[in-house]
C-alpha cells in the first residue's frame, strides 16, 4: 500500500530529527557525570547540584538546562509534539489494532515516559512553588500549545482514525505541559489512564470501520468506510461498540466523577493552579 509505505518513511525521518538531539543530550550527560545510570545520578544530590550550577558551553546555560532541553527534543520527535507532530496522523495507515496499542499505550507514549524518568534533570534546582527551570518552561509552553493546536486540527478531520490521532497528540501535549509545571504524579497518572481509554477508542473505531466495510460490500456502494460523513445510526446496528465507544469518549472528555480521564486531567489542572502556574492553561 503506497500511502502506508510513505507514512512509514515520514515517521522514520521525522522522529530521527528528535533522536539526533536526544543522542547529543545523552552524550552530554555521560561526559559530565561519567554514567547513564538513573539511580547513580538521581540519588546523588551533589551530582544534580553540579549539573544545575555548572555553566555549559552553550548559550550560558547550566548543564542541566542544556541536557534537559536536548533530551526533551527526543520527546518532541517520539511523542509527536509541535513542530514534529506531523508524522503521527499519517501513521494511522497501519492496522487499527496496531494503532490501538502502539499509538495509544506504548510507542508514542515512550517520549513522555522518558521525560518522566529524567524529570530530576529537567527540574534540577527547582523548588515546588518556586520559579520554573528553563527546560520546564519549554515543556510547559510546547505541551500546552500542542494540546490546543492539535485538538483544533481534529475538529476539521473527516477520517475517524485521524480524529483520534490528533486527539492523541493533544493528550500527550497535556502530559508534557503537566511535567512543565511540576505536576509529576499527575502527568504519570494521565499517561496511564490515557493508554486505556484511547486504546478503547481505537479498537472501537476499528469495529466501526469493519462494520462499515461489511455494509459497503452488502449494498455494493463505493464509499470510504473511515469517513465519518458516511456514518450514522450505528447505535442499533452495533450496540456493544456504541456503549464501549461512549465510555471511551466520556473518559477522553473528562466526564466528571465516573471516568478516569476526569481524575487525571483534574489532577493536572490542580497542579497548575496550586503551583500558581495557571498561565500554562489559560487558553485551554
């Protein structure tokens, strides 16, 4: 399938851009600390203080700032943050069950997970309630902009899987913004809840597409089974898919009290307002 082949090439090339900067960050970390072992670096306060207080050769930044931003560039590529977000919607060319697992729970989330793991470097020298470090400000700005920007793009899509793809980018931006304001636990919590309800939505979309394809074969009409403009009235035809998709949609929208999405998103907003960093979400 030509479109799928091109989507794979686009994903490969785009993510390599972020990977080059991430590799530079790894080299810089090893050259300054002599190790890449998380435990040895993060459990040693003297090492973190050295990274935060020693000036690097670049822009007068400290080593923790330089390393943090370089590593975050890897997250921008892997987790499809602006401006390297362009590859993810095209990657929906793959089979829907693959999209459900890779694009909701594992591969695309790897960048956010990496940022969570190296957060002590990103936040070196930061005290809760105090001024944010430069890497944290970069994460907060890019994450919040990506969350708003890609969610508005989703409004103009007709392909059911592309809508979910842009939604995924938006939610990943939400997690990055949470890290940027220091809501570490909330970011990890939303990473976990999103994996479940977005995978559910992708599997639900696959069920709908499968049903649409059968309908096309039965009627003999030539229509796009993924185009939402051709869908409607499927609740009675596919009741199980309807109720499960509704549950996933409610969780994604943060429906109060009964959905996991509400609790994880609300925790992020609580972290923003509690830490006096509400400006990050002032436009959302």
